[in-house]
């Protein structure tokens, strides 16, 4: 059972080491863990920092956006025969120690895709308007996709081998919503898992 953990990054010099330091070295339900840093042509020292760790680094030659760099990770996972792919953002929003919980429904054959659901109401750095928009957005995606989605924008996700092969993102903005909408037509099941997140005070959203 091979697990690949991919970390999309764009100018995350201040945060990438915080993520890499806390990634699990082993998980009892997997035989091999490979970490891949996907750098979207950062202009800071994100890549230089990542090179201090024993990880694979894929660098975009130009800025291609979140969906573009995510697709690079999908291609790498297919080429390297991943059984499970976990996506965790490089901004240190998500807690790496939650990865074992995130992949459990896949290990148990309960889902093809697992989405980590953030405690939106408890995130202090989210304004009331942002919390409302997060919930409204997830509701709209739920209606469109006809899948029970609780956090459509969450970037903390796990994919099994079938979902890895079937996921192809076409838009230039983000993969999060399109992959959910695709899941229905591709007969992929999605499960929601509640997670905790790190507070990110004083961080300006890049979206």
C-alpha cells in the first residue's frame, strides 16, 4: 500500500517547513510513504527550504495556478503507482497528524475520495461573511453535484487509486469544486471527515 502525500505550494517559504516537519513518517495501514512538494514557480525560498528535506520536488517553469499544479501531482501519482494520494496545502492550515484519520475510509473501502471538513464556525481568522460564503458555496455544490458535501473548498483530501486515475481538472482556477462535480458522473463515492485546523492569524488569503 503506497501513499503519496502531495503539497501544492506558491510562495510558502514561511510555512512549508512547518508542514514537512509534522508529516507522519509511517502509518500502520501503509507500507510506503512518499512526499511530493509541488511548487507553482514560487518567487521566494519555498523550493530552497523544501530541499532540506528528503522529498520529491516538482517545479513548474511558470505560474500555472492551483489546478495546474494539482494536475502535475495527479500525473506523478499515476506514474508512480500510488494506491492513495493525499493532498495537503503548504500554508500550514491543515494538521498533518490528521492524515491517518483522513485515509481510513479508503483503507476500509468506504469511499473513493475523502474530504477533510474544517470547523468553519470555530476558525477565528474567518470573518462572518467568509463563514457564510463557505457554507453557501458548499450548499450550492451539494445541490449541483447531488453529493453530500460539507466543505467544498477544503484542500485536505484523500483519493484512492480509481479516483486518482479518473480525476482530470480542466479549469484554470481550482480543482476542489470541479473534482466533486466530476465524482458523480464517474461513480466515485465521497465521504466527509471532521478535522481540526491550525489558526492562521494575520495571514492574507491568496484566493
